[in-house]
């Protein structure tokens, strides 16, 4: 189905880990083409015409689900959304039962988000169609990382040899894990910044340098990726107060001053202003790629669907 | 009339007396009558030629979970007995977390009645605290007097140190063995695998080894003021081994065990979220696995258990963190343990002692040895022929083994309980 030169060798997209540099480049190149497409009045294509895409969300999501819905529809697929509140999952149906029920409807593509790490992989083994991971537990969120990579590449022209600082709640973040994998594959240097309590064990073994002092970590970096504090995932106290957190790890102009002058600020959203990022920095259009990211959000979903 | 059977051309292996000779063994009814290079045999004896195969005491498995009563869909006592027999296990020590929980004499008697016709010996290990809640002691005194030697809350930690302290003091008066679960709940409750880089990569919440060692250290501190017998049934890490070693050296009456999966697999067995590798405590790092093997060799760890825990497919065909912990193990206790003999890590008699004479001593059983007068509970195995573990050929109803496809050497050929052959390998 691929419209790119070489066919994408994977049936599913379950994570960034295991992808090759050329494969990521292939997806990003494709996404680049769609930036133009997106600017036309007629945004539709017929690449996925006749195919059925089911967005299966076991976890709440608005933006990711809409992105996939939009991407699917603009590519001509029939898109069906299914979320836990409207399904029988709450009645005790297991993940595998759900998978086999959906499989019987012969979809061509399943876009799945689940709260448990590995759940999307498990599901992918039980269906006959392609499965796209839209986030599983604390494991991976590959399209978000691809989107971040696209944003960086469009702003900086490359990914290789850039210094990228990922700041905040790395412990609970699947986006951070996918980004670490992707940036390593593409030859960027990754730094992780956050309090020790929000840094997963062995983070340094994932191919990243770990900093607990934000200014030390931000020094001379090209990209500052802020993570949202996922307060809903926190089972206990990971830091004393929001104000202490903001003062030590919140991104403001003062801390940003040690980064490169043209350092790009990114945030997966939704932002907690005054928690992990200062409102003024967040809204600074010259520095922040937040709005661009929203605008391009669905672009990476496109090639991911096509491949 | 007495019934005699002679097992000749055997390699007799008795860890208790360090015997490893070519010889023969005669059983009379349910007991061992004589053994040696040559024994006087009555004319009416049945002769079984073992053709050089190994003959050792039947294995004693100190950690076996059963579904009966309460979860009949997982297994049956008949099936557990068959699986044990196929694994050369002649005595299983039943963990109390059935439904209802085994925490009173009537519950023990109920198990005894249901296990009466089972192929192997079922010994209950009753709960230490009522309903395994960690709050109130069970009738340790009465149950001890009735012949129960070991008490365990199997998979629940007794969190309250004051209660644990009283349990140790009270149990000591009855020579009762306390077998605790070692996991500090605040460190282990949300976790599903070993904490570390792999857990981070897989996005799974880790359980640090400290969860185990903290409870162990607390218990050692408390034990110092009592004379209680204590058995840490599943040691998984180097730090805990140090604690056990120190405790033994300082004279505490402490023994330790390890399960076969912790001896032979590390956390990387989880690879693609294989729920059949989910255990409590979890599989640890390779460094810890090696430390555990060395501790077994050095005698710091006394016992190998299977940790046999049948789980139905529905408990395992779910995302990793939601899956039930537990693997079956009765049929992989001996053959996987023998890897340590074949790879030169341990002597054969030494390995066998961890599944025969040592658990017998700890559980105060008269089996686990080859000597005249002991129960004729025997295991006959072929030491060398290689084969792959095939879950489909296993006797257990549930197939949740973590050793699917593993190449092993050592096959149980015949199992004898009370002088009767209850299992024979049929190729």
C-alpha cells in the first residue's frame, strides 16, 4: 500500500524501538509531502478508499483520536470510533474477546490506545489487520515521537547531532520513551532532566544522559521538549509541592537562557501553565512549536496509516 | 502377605548419606526394606531392572498451589497428584490460599479427605494469620499438636512488625516453622517485574529487590529475641542472600529456598510481555540469578521448590500488568534443576539434597532419604537423554509453564509412593 519508493517492511506500528533510520526517514518524508496537501482547499485523497479503520480507545483521548480520525477520513477510509464508554469492555469483556469480535468485522486497520504496556502488541497478535499503537501504558506512543521528529526536522533541517533535552515526568511518559528511541536511532543526543523521583530506573541505559539540575541539563541544547506532569498517573508524592517543582523544573526564560539562542521549545500538550512551563514561554511564538505541532498533529498519522 | 519389589541395576543416590553407588533397593509394602550393592531378596519379590538409571528419594516440593477447593477450573487434586508423579515429586506442601483458606484444623482435615485418593502425599501448610489478612494468628498451637509443622501466608506479607514479633515468639513454643512472603507492599504493590532498565524500556512498573530484603532484614532482627524456626521460601537476589548468610552464621534457625524459574531464568525471559513469565516475586537480573545459583551451591540456600501455581488461560491472556502471577512447575522441578549438574555448577547429590533430604529435615518428614524403614517414596530418572519441554505433553491441566521448548536432560521414568509405582514414563 505504500506510496513511497520502498514498501514499509512492518505490518504493524507498535513502537519506535526496532525501526531503522531509513524507515523513520521514509515516514517523515511522506509526512512532509502532506504538509502541502493540508494547505489545499480539497484535503482529501483516496489512498485508503474502501478500507475500514477502527479507532479503538481504551483510554480517554481527544486529540490523538481526532487526529487519527481526521487522517483516516482525509485519506478516504471509513473510520469508526470505539471507546470504552460505548463498548462492552466495561461489562468484563477481555481485550482478546474484543479483538476477535472486531476482527470478525474485517477491518483493515486498528488504531489502539490502551492503559497497559504491551496491550497493543498482545492485540496485534490476535487480529488479521494492521495495528497502530496510539499509546500503550508507559511503553510507547510512536506517532507522537514521529510528529515531534517532523517538527524538529522542519524547523532545524535535520535530527542528527542535535542536543535534545526531555524535561519533566519521564517516569510515567510513553512519549518520552518513544522519543528517546527515535532520537537515538536518528543520531541526536538525548538528555533527560527531572527530579530523581520522576526518572525511571536505568534511564541512563536507554541511551540518554540524566540530569537533575535543569540548567545543567539545558546548557547549549537545541531542542527543549517539555513533558506534561501526568498527575492522574501519580499514586503518591513524587515531589513536595507544585511551586517547588515549578521553581526547580518549570521552564521559564531564566532557565531557557542557558540553552542555545535559537533553541526550540516543544510540548506534547495539554500544557499545565505555571507547573512545568511558564505561560509567557509557552505562548512565545518565536520560540515555541506548540501551535505548529497542533497544526501538524495529524500529519504523522497519515503516513503511519498508509505504511 | 508382604509385598516385595526389588529395583536392581540402579544408581542409588541418597543425599542424606552422600551415597552414590551402583546397587539395588528392596521395598517391603510401603517401606524401604534394604539397599546396597547386593541385598537379600525373597523369592516372591517382583524384580524391576533399572538398567543403570538413577534412583533417589521421591522429591518433596515445599511450595505448591492448588485450586481445590474454590477454583476447580484451574486444576483438581487428582490432576495435581498426576503432575507431581510425572515430575518425580512424592510429597507436595500445599499453600493455604484456597477458597476457603486453610487456616483451621477442619480445613486441614478437609484437604486430607479430598487428597486421600491422590497419587502423592499432600501436606497442608496452614495459614499463619486468619484469612491471610496479617492481623490475627491462626491456631498455631493446636495445628502444630495435630502434626502440622509449617505455616505460611504464602503470597501475602505480614506487614505489622508487632504481629510478626508475636507470631515468632508464639510459634517457637511449638517448634512451628514460619514461612513468610517477602515483599514490602509499599514497594511491590503496583509492580509486575524486576525494577531496572528493562522495566523502564517495557513501560512496566518495577519491584525493586529491596522490597524482599527489607522484610527479610526486619524478620531477622525480630528473630534474634526468639528461637523460632524460619524459612524464606523464595530468595531471588544477592542482597537477601547476604542477610540469610549472616543470620545463619549468627546462629538463627533460618533456612532458605528458591524456585526453579528464579534459578534458571532472568528478567529477559519476559521479552514480548510473555505473561507466563510473570511471577511473585518477579524474575530478577542475571547478576542476581547467578548469585542465587552460587548461594545454592554454597549451602546458603537449602531448598529448591517448583512454586507450582496453575492459572487458567483467562488469567494469562491479558496485558502483562493485569495478568495473574504464577507458573506450573511440578513437571519441570527435576529436569530444569539438573541443568546445574549438566553445566557443571553443582554436584548431582548436592542438587538432589535440595529437593529431598533438606526439605524433609525442615518439614520434619521421615521421607526424603534412602534407608531401611523409611517410606518407599522414590524417584527413578534417566540422567542424560536430551529432549525439549513440550507443554502439550504435560499432565497439568493448565499449561502455564515458563519453560516451553526449553532443551533439558533428565527425565523421570518412574515414581513410587508407599511402595507402589504410580507413574511410569511412556514414550
